[in-house]
């Protein structure tokens, strides 16, 4: 049975979040009014506006912001977000709120609201609400530990998915969940996997769902079970009021996020759309690509000139190397790089992967590759719109035609713009490495994209040297 205080905690948390958000919004509105109109930091050529008029609008502003916070799923007890994801959703909600408020002010001719004030409250509210929710999450986490109301998870089967879940819940203690035990027929009882005890075999499931074990959720990670065995586990969980979840790759697919839609009463399972399916996310990513690539091209132009002179001096041939690649939606484009190999390097071998100590490289080319400098001209591809700063690396048509037949879901990598760097590359999966594993990392990036994730990958790229040949 689910512990009563755990159920109360889950039901109370959204109301606590709502109360904290409302108080934070009201405080920020008043602080912004003082900062904009009464502090010495801003001029008010039209004089200080009537405070009661602004105060009368504060409750309406609060309703608008809370509405969009709810729209972005921030009051759903069943959906606990990582702090990064929660912060991104808060930023989106406050940004949309400010846009809506600005639009509404055009219809209010009887009073002119300060546009600077509206922008100010948008920035301050995003920061303050995110910070307040972080503090609330830390407080709830401490209370959970004190009261012993952690959500205990029992893993049915141990494999790579089970290992990932164990590490995931450890990295995110604000979820208030922990993997308490593992059931597996192939592991000895009493042993440990990633610090979690193996408590028994699969056929002992019913015994571990008894109230004294305080199991709140069962996650079935074991693959290949007959339908009857799976249904038995589900029924046992329902009888004991224990939540049941099933690992995402039950069909042996390289996938993570799935969704269920209902058409004519028929449930249909499909892959969940990437966050980049939303127009506002694509706009934010493209805006970052254009601004950063333009600034980088301008600031690095002296380095471009120096490298061009060194390449011409190092070996005969052009400075730049152009190669056809497959990008978003299967479109072809010409990728631009600094030349690092001898002329006609593939005349004898045909298209092949680069490898360590590749004899085709020039002396300078080895240095450029090891330090990722050969990729810099792709900033022009980013500015043109062929590529993004971060995304799955584009491959040549020759290799794509092979991988699309041999690697499950390989072409799903092409649902977004290709990148100069990516989640796979900063984890050492570049050059002649596993395409299956690289595809898995690329799909994870696509399904879990956020602006902060892009920034993290860009910083990691500065230190990425593994398999750079």
C-alpha cells in the first residue's frame, strides 16, 4: 500500500508550488515598480504613474503568468522535472506571458503601460520563480528524508536500462525516489548492482509487493517476457496499489520517449516528438546559432587567415575542403572544412573512415584535427542555415545509404539540423566508433533538447579530444 503521507505529499506539492509562485510574482511586480519608477536607476519623463492603477493590474498579471505556468505542465504532481527542464519551462511561460501582456496593452488606450516595466518583470519573474522553485524543491527533499517518504522503486530485471535508472534517480534527488531493490533470476540474492541490493528472483514479485516492504513502484526492465507473465506482474501491482512502468525499448528499438494517442477508441503508440518540434524552440535554437556563428566568424577571422596561410605552406592544394553531406530531412549540402589531408586522399581507397595515425593526413592536418580547428569553417554552414552549432554530425551519402539499412532508427537523426558538435561527439563517439551507440546518443539529444543542453555541449566541446583524428 502507498504510504498515506506520501500520497498527501504528492497531492500537496502542486498547491505549495502555486502558493510560492503567486507570492514570488507579486513580490517581483512590486519590486519592478519601485525599480522602474521610484529608484534613481531609471528616468521617468512622464512622471511616476499612479500606483493603484498598477496594483489593480497586478492580480490580472498574476493570473496570466500562472495560466501559462500551468500550460507548460508545472503544476502536475505526476511530472517531476529536472531543475534545468523546469527552469526552461518557467522561462517559456514568463516570456509568453509578457508577449500576451504587451499585446493587451495596445487595446488599453485609457492608460499607457511602460514597455520597459513589462520586459523587466518578465526577466525578473523567470529568475525569481526558478530560484523559488529550486528552494522549495530542496526543502521538500529535506522533509522527505526526515519523514522517510521517499518513493521506493523495485526493478524487475537488471540490464543497461536498469543501470541507467539507478544512476538517474541518484543524480536527481529532488524527485524523492530511489531504487530500493532488484529482482533478477541471473544474479545471486544478496549481491549488489551499482550499490542496489538484489533482493530475490522474478517469481518472488508478489512477496515484495506486500505493505511491509513499502514498494511504491515496479519498473519492468527485463525484455522478452511472454504477454501472460507481463500481465501477471501488472495485475499483482494493481492488487497492491503499486504503480507499474515498463522500460521504453520493449520492442528492441533505439528509442526513449513514447506517447499514446487514441483514435476511435484504439490506443496507438508512437515516438514522442522532439522539443524542437515546437516553433518557439526552433526559433530560439536558430537565433542562438545565427548570433553565435556570426560573432565567431568575425572574432576568429584573424585565426582563419593565419590557418589558411599555414595550410597553403604545409602542402599543395586548396585551403578549404568541400564535401557533400546529408542534413535535415535528408537534404544534401556542401560541408566546409579546413583541408587536413593530401590531395586525392581517397583516390585509391574510396570513401573510408579516418583513423589514428592516418597516413593521408598532412603534418598540419594532424594538429588541426586533434584540436578541432578543422571544423571552424562550418560556422559558415551554420550561418547559412545548412547546419546548427549543436546536433547530430552529418554523414556522407555513401555511409548514410549503408547505415539507414543496418542501424535501427538511424534516419531519425535527420529530423533536425546537423551540428558542428553533438552529444555523441563530446562523449568520445567520433571517427571510427560504433554507429549504433552514436545513434543512441543522437536520439537522446533530439528527444531531450533544451537551450541549456546546447550550451553544456558547446562548453564540453572545448575540452573534447577523444578520437579526434
